[in-house]
């Protein structure tokens, strides 16, 4: 199989760029995509971001989480460095945990129109409680719409043992 052409990668500006600017407030404009070379195959792509931070909108205190993003790509895929910079841009963004995961999911849907996507935030405890919001989306009119409903209604039916967060 051939590698990617310059034409396919023309929109990728951050990967390999030594002068990357790290945004410190919410910046969806940094997200970039590239063509999926296998749009006829259904497959999952998963990202784990164990160093996600945002701010509590009430107290301004930092919230820490691992963000899990899994998606089944359509015609376009998110470029990983741009995703890293995008997630980093939440560092000074004040929103509740539930809002953060929904914003991330909606931005990625707008960006790449995936067949399916889910975003799960596993936030470390503050005040003795952790919050783990989960959201997903399946493209309407496709089998992925039903997958989204099934995964949502059966999500986290076997809670994990929490002993080291």
C-alpha cells in the first residue's frame, strides 16, 4: 500500500511543526483532519488523554481527568497532535465535567462527521467524590445510531473498583 500523498496531508500544519503554540483557553480551531484511507471499513480509533485539566466554573480550582475518545471514522480522521493541543486548550476553561465531555464530542462531530463517537471523562475526586460523565453519538439513519443507544443504555453496568484515583 502506498503512503499518503502531499495532497492528502496539505491541511496538516501542526505535526512536525517545531513552533507549536499551546493555547491556554478553549480553542477548537486548532483541530485538524486528514482523509481516512479505509472509509469502507468500520473500525475504532481510541485516544486516551490521562493529563486533561479544566477549571471548575464556580471555584476556579483545577479538575483533572483521563479523557477517553473512541470513534469509528467516516471520510475524515482527527490528527492526533491537533487533538492533543485542543484538549490542552481546556486548561483554563471553566466548565463542569459533563459540559467538557459533551463539548469535546460535539466539536469532533462537527470536525469529522464520524459514524460513531463516544467520550468518557474519568475525573479525579475533589471533595470526596469523582464524576465520570459519558456521552456518545451514532450517525442517524445508520446501524451506528442503534449502537449508540445500546452502548449508552448499557454503559458502565459493571462499575470498576476505585482504589487508586
